C-alpha cells in the first residue's frame, strides 16, 4: 500500500456528492474518508420527534464516490457522548459481514477499515450491530450509499461514454414512531428509553413516515433540486429497508441501472423502475423542458399521503414541439 497515492475525500451532506472525476486512468488510490456517528433527536415532521442514529449528522449518511479498484479507507468514530455501539456494513465490500464485524465501536472508540472497491456500481452501507439492533439502527436513519465508478466512466448500451452535468443523492427512509393512546407521537429523553416501543412499532411493518433525505419535505421548497434544459442529471437512489419505485413526472429515466451494477448496460427510456430493499440504483435524466418536475416513488400513497417526493426545477426555453397547449380550458363547444 505504501506506493499508492493517498487522497482525502471531503464528504458533503446529501443530496450533493463530493467532488470527483467521472473517469480516472491512473493507478488505484487509497481514498481516505471519515465518518463520525452522531446520535441526535430530529423532528421528522411537525410534532413528530425521533432519536436518529446518523453518519456525519445526516439522514441518509453522505455518499462516497471512488473508482473501481480504489481502496476505501474509512475512519469510523463514535464519540464518548453517544450511548450505543455502532459499526458499518458496506454492501460494496467483500468479507467480514461487509466490514461490520471489523468496525464495531463503542462510545469513545474509533476504528479504521480499508477495503478494495472491486465492483462498479452504487451500493448501500448501513449500521449492523447484530440482532434486532440491525433494523432498529437502519430505520433510525443509519444508512447511506457509495458509488464506485468504472475507471473509464459510465457507458450507454453500445459502449459510448455517458457524462452527467449534475448529480444528486436521494436516500429514501422509512420510520416507525410509537404513538400515544390518543394517536399523537411519543417523545423520549434518549434513544435507549425509546428502544422497546420502537421495536414494537417496527414489527407492524407499517411505517409512520416515508421520507426523502431524512425529514418530510427535505427536497422541496428551499431544498429543491435544480437543473437546466439540456443537462444530464444523475440521480442515485437508495432504500436500505424497503422497495421503492422511482418515477420522474414529466420526464423519463433515459439511462437506468436499476440494480445499481455499472457492469450491466443501462436500461433505456424507463417510466418507473424498482429499487430493491437494501440496495441502490442510478439513473440519468436528460432535461428537455423547463419547469417543475416531481421525482417520487410511484407507490402514490407513499408519494402523496406520506409526502415521499422531491421537486426538481429546471430553467431554460420551452419547446412547443415537445408539448403545447393547443386550446386553453373553456366552455364545451
């Protein structure tokens, strides 16, 4: 390892990706990243509070971007003011329960794990301390994604290079918040106090909240995504616990890696696709019209009753050849 270049990747909060190159022709590198576990109370929706378990303070955790053949060297730190044991299981890695058996850290401990990214694609990572603690930590927000790009970049089915102008990461999250007898949500002094109630709520398999990027409305309003007409927008979508059915209202998945593997040729021109439970997928959308797009899971109950959706606003010139209101609403003739 001593002869390899070392680079430090500065992780950023979703929906953004860290700075990265789309292709890389040099020797494999050791990409150093650091994550700090933060246990904190969040307001999932107005009046609904939960003790979240987070990597670097966000739900989902930050996305890591490397190239095939690179080494990921992860420092995982669990500060002493936390109360629980944590670890990290990388679906992109090989062996030791995805690194989970080598990264268990109690409060006040730190560990360093190195693994080689041998499979190109997008993959989930999550905390997996064992037993029922695994779903408890995952459904309390402790998950994220890593993108392993092919060294020569993304390709269309004919092998031609594909490039993206913007990239966003959407982590879909299901929460199971206990309720009081009157239907209001319970609130707890700390995570340990809520554990038994949380586990009972989880066993219903009926989420109280389904959100994009941590809290209701995170990718709407001030948090909405942006683009310009003519741009290719890459969206990485993960779901660590349940299936999801991404769809862009007003557009298409021009190129879709539904199961996340970049060794597979992308599917073309999909309206809706499936993100399997515990996985991530990627899609490229060519923005052809200005205006407001809605990116959602096309389980429409989840999208509208739970508000599991994101807003993307595109700037540019309208193309009447693609769509035109021939006659405005008026009396029936």
